[in-house]
């Protein structure tokens, strides 16, 4: 069974009198352990689809199963708990909590789960080492480069050992060298940990690393290319 | 179980992201709390003075009379057997001292002048231990147990009669049967209490001579009790009412079969208690206004902080922070902000209370007005534990109230929309 099974997902946005169809009947299947890219130009619906899969948004219609759960039937509190346990997020703008150190940022999600301080700090340190930031646990985000901050975001996304990591334009704010390095890191984590990655991007660098590329245009899947 | 320490950590660090803004808010809070602390202590200080002065100047903490005496002040309603009452007082804990008095309205007269007087027959030595009357003597001396026809006059009464130490004064009063009796006394002392009712009216004479003059036998009108402190009064009054099967002075003598009334200082003259209630109400109004103003500042700070950090709140929501956790996180942050201001405010206000509690605040220019209220012209602020709790409670409650709206907004944020905001 697929880890993500989306069928005929439709989503409209309304801004005053203007209505825009963001997703126009998208169906998508992502297997566990996949390293998949959602490709497409701006406005094609990549972020909307990612938000819906990540239970941050709800479609008007369609069905969606993530990790065996019908996530569209969950209440707000259940969705929050589901995200905490099953989904890791990496955002374009890093989105770290600026008053927390690198270690605290990574450990934050585990603290929400009630994991003891000793255990979550050990996990955070191990993950920071895994993403190449060994010894930088006490630094605040503003003391780190963009690439380093995004690596912390990746470490945070993995802290709860989620079923899937959703990454929205993770390389958009990085130079190509740093972007390449980040993609190599995510690919490596996918291979060593078996964590599923679904990455939205129109960056060729990302698409080059993906084993499956789903092309979106105008809210529709145009092409599903598996490497 | 969810670890709350992250809220404290986030709250504390977020506050200091904008040190100037937080500093100004904390300073406003601290100033408000300090002002409230000091105002409350002033209030507590002068209320304590009023109560103490009222009780110790003359009234005592409680008095026992024959039923109906306090309402009528008629000699006919006197305690015929004081020994029986004294027996009831035996073995009661919390009593500092006891004395008997004979109190009657009369006329003081000298050649060419006379004036209304309130005559007190007192047990000279016991009175010295119970009230401050002896300490108020400014000329001459207080009564001695061996005195017979000596009188100590309030200095205002002496002025009106134009008498000095050693002069003779005739005191007249109506007897139980309606006859007028008079007695000659020699002025041995003049007193000044600062209380007009005493200074302008009091003529204090030995109890024995007063009983003889007024044909009272062993009878007295008041048995006055000074308790160890105000905390003892209610218990003592209750016990004495039980032991004497006495009333509280509110019922008529006919309705009171026991023959006695036991009255606390506040029942004898409700003025001090009413002042206390009035001052409390006034303080709470001021407290509410100050807290409101300060909390408007806190609310503004929190809303600005919320607005700036909506991305961060959106992120937290995306990571799995529940609405309720978001709500309490913002409440916590407000409580931390108010707590910092409150601690500084209490320290500043506490220092002012401590300092002025030692040196006092001299308001002598208002001494005449104060004398009506048994207030001393120098006020020593005194912060009562209840008042401290009241201010602290109001500050924390206010913090929670001020945090409710930002917290509600944070809890309702749509994570995806919030993260799109720049």
C-alpha cells in the first residue's frame, strides 16, 4: 500500500471576488521510502498539494490517505497530533525558532511529544552530527548560514522519526553549491534511514536527485516520471 | 507528559528580543505596582493608626456595660455588681488589662464660667496600663490611687473654663433619681490627646470619689478591656457574651434579659470601621484603574509581539503544537512579562514602604483634620499581607486577562496562512 494515496484532490482559493482553482483533481501515489519531487512552475499547485498532504490545509473534495490514515476526517487537534508523529517539514525560509539554539530547535518537536530532556538532547546532537553540524548545537539561527539553518530544519524534520518529510522549495534560498549539498544530504538520509521524502521544487538540482518526479501544471498532474 | 519549561524558555527569550519595548512595558508595570504597593501601605498604615489610636486612647478593645447604657448613657443603666463581670473575665486568654469606669455627662463650673463636660471616674493606676490618657498629660500629673478630689482636665476644657493647675472646679451631674449632685475637685493635671472630644470635654476624676459623689455604691458604667491585639477581639467578645449571656448593645435593655451588653471597639463607634471600609474601596478603585492602564500597555506589547511572530506561531502549529498549547504559551508569556514588572514594582514599592515606615511621613499641617479621625500627624506606611496578596492577585489576573485576546488569536492562526506572511 502506498504511503501517500491522494485521489482527485480539488482545492479553490477565493480572494475577494476572485476565485482561483489551485488543484483541479490531482491524484498521486507515493510509496514508502520514495524520494519524490513535485515539479512545476509557480502557481502550479505544488505548495497547495504539499500543505494538503501535510494536513495544514483541506481540499474541497477528494480522498487522501497518509500512513494508512484518512487524514481528511481528522479534527484539528487530531491533525496536529498526526503531524507531530508522522510528518516532518522543511520550509523554503528555514523557519527555525529564532530564540532557540540549534539543539533546542531540533529537540523542540520531541519536547512537544513529552520526551525527556536527556533523551531529546541526545537525539538532537546525533541528528546535528548527521547533517554535518556537529558542535554547533549551542548556536542560535542568526549565528548560522542559510545552508546551515536548512540543515537544522532537516534535522528537526527527522527528530520524531516521521514516516514522511515534506520539503517545500528547500533549495530556493540557497546558492547552488549549498543546495547541492543539502540535496545530497536528504538523499543520503532517505537511503540510510528509509524515510520518505516528498519535495516540491522547480529547481533542476532537486529534480536531478529525485527518483520520482511528478509534474504539476495549472492544478493538474501532467506527468509522473519515475527514475 | 508535556514539558512546560519550553514555554518559560520561549516566553522569557522572546520578551528580550525587543529590549527597549519590553523594558518600557516592564517599567510602566513596575511603576504602577510600586505606586499601588506604597498607596496600599499608606492606607494600611493609617488605618492601623486609626484603629490603634481609637482603641488605646480611651475606648479599649471592648467594653461591658449594663444593657442599654451605650444607647442612653443613663446612670440608671449601670453595672451594679462589677465583681460578677470580673469573674467572667477570669481565665480568658488574650487580655492585656482591665479597668472599670464611671462615665456621665455633666457640667464643669468655676467662678464666672461653665462648660459641658464628660466626666470619667477612673481607677488611676489600672487606667495608666490600659489607655494612653495618662501619657497625654502635658501639665501637672496623672491621678494617683491615693487622690480623692483631684481632676485631670482636657486642655480645651481648661481653656474654656480659664483654669490652671491647682484651681478648683465644680463638677455637676444628674443622679439616677433626677437630682443634681455637685462635687468640688482641684485641677492636678491637664491633658492633650489630639482628639477634640477628649480635649474639649474630658474631666477625669478618681473612681471612688465619683461613685460617692453620684451615689453609685460599687456601681460602674463601663468595664473596659484591652486585648493583647486586635486579632483577639472577636474571640473575646464571643466568649464574654456566652459567659455573661449578654447582647451586643443593639437590642433594647428590655429585650435583653441578661442585663449586660458586650461591645467591641468597632461596635462602640463604627467610624473607624467605616473609614477602613471606605479606604479599602478607594484603594481598590485606584488599583483597578492603574491595573487597567498598565494592562492596556501589556496587551499592546503582546499584540505587537504576536503580529511580528505570526510566522513563528504558524510554524509551531505546522510542527504539531495544538491550539490549546499555543493559547497557554501566549498566556505564559504575558504572565512572565507581568511577573517581571511586578517583582520590580514590589521591590521598589517595598523599599519605599520600608523607608517611610521607619522615618514616617509628616502630615502635621493637617493635624486638626486628622484629630477627628484618631489619626496621628505622622503616618508610618505598613503593608498588610492581605493587601500584598490583593495587588499580586490583581496583577496576575490582569496578566491573564490581557493575554486572553492575543492567546485566542494565536490559537486560531491557520499555520499555512501564517507562514506565508512576511
